[in-house]
C-alpha cells in the first residue's frame, strides 16, 4: 500500500505577545504563510530495482498534483501540475506551488531550513532502496489547506 502524509511547515514566531506565555523549551509557530508538502511512502518488493537510466525510482516529470474535491474535478479544471519538474527547474526567485498558491522557491527552502522543520529533501528520487522502504516528498506550495 501507499501511505500519504500531508505536512505543513509553519513559520517560527520569535515574538510572544501574551503575558502568560513562556519561551522556555518551546517552539513558537505562526500559521500564516505555511509551506506544505506531501510525503509519499511505500514498501517496494525485493524483485524491483530503481531504473538507473531514468535517474532513479520516480521520474520527476511523472509527479503531478492538484487541488479539488475529486480527481476528475482537478483534471477537468486543468489544475494538475508537474510540481517536481517545476520545483527542480525553478531558480531561487521563481514561483513554485499549486495554482493559486504561488510563492518563490527560496521562501519554500527557507521554511524547510528552520530548526523546527523536518529534514526532508523535496523531489529526491531514490537511486537505491536497500531496505525496500521508499520515501518521496512532493512540494505543494504555501497555505494549501487554508480555506479548504
């Protein structure tokens, strides 16, 4: 089976405004301008091996994502995007993310570089799977679930 986990990386908020809050051993976050990615994990059978000629197990141009209530709604609206191809090709100032949720690649990378963020590389297709466990992260952009 395939396991999907939506992860939102919040912005660390260094400013406490309430008098009862404590900064001791606490990570403070702000929900505004959060970055989101989808973690896809699955176990690959021992008889399968990544195709080294294609650059790894998951071809980046095959990874598509979109927003909608059902897959047909997303495809009909033309909202499916090749998110890994776009993210991989984007320069630091280029926009990344799903339609309507655009921001720059550098902003996304900055969110992922925070001390409180998970250590997760985006669109890194594994070239070897010694333990048969595959984990692949797909960048979705910013504030993907806001208002949904």
